[in-house]
C-alpha cells in the first residue's frame, strides 16, 4: 500500500465495531446514520449495513461530535451526509429519510448552520 495513502487513512477518525465476532474498523466520515434497536444498533455505512452490539449512547461517546448528532431517541446522523431537512425529517444523500424529534430539532438547526 502506498505509504501516503496509509498515513492519510491513519489520520482519519475511525471506530471499531464487532459484527458476528468479526472486528471492523469503520471510517467515521463514511457512516451515514445509526439506528438503535433492542440489542444494539444498525450502522448505515456507504452501501452496507452493520449490526453492532453497542448502544446508540455508547457509539455517540466514541464518534466525533463534530460530525454526528442524535436527532431522535433512536437515530443519529452524520451531518455531512444530510441533503436537506424539511417537515421534521432529515433526507440523507443516500436517499434515506429519518425523523427529527422536537427535542433535537433546535440542536440540529444550530449544528447545520455552524457547518455551512
């Protein structure tokens, strides 16, 4: 592997998860959204979905708060993957639609304004 590319990958924010006992190192920038379920979370990552045993709260502690925002008790999104916010819903660039709860609406609006 080209050492320049390797160093660039090393500098990026990453998170380690396990799915079916197999460890995966995910680049945070590529995570689109996270959905909490009873026994963990689904991580929507580029064209894949990973099932992770960590809770949404645990993942949010590990993720860079500059990029990720909880927008509902069950969802967190990568604000760099947001296409638009309209009518209480987030539309991601990957065509996924996620609800925004009233509780997180103002925080989301402020974060998007800071990003622009």
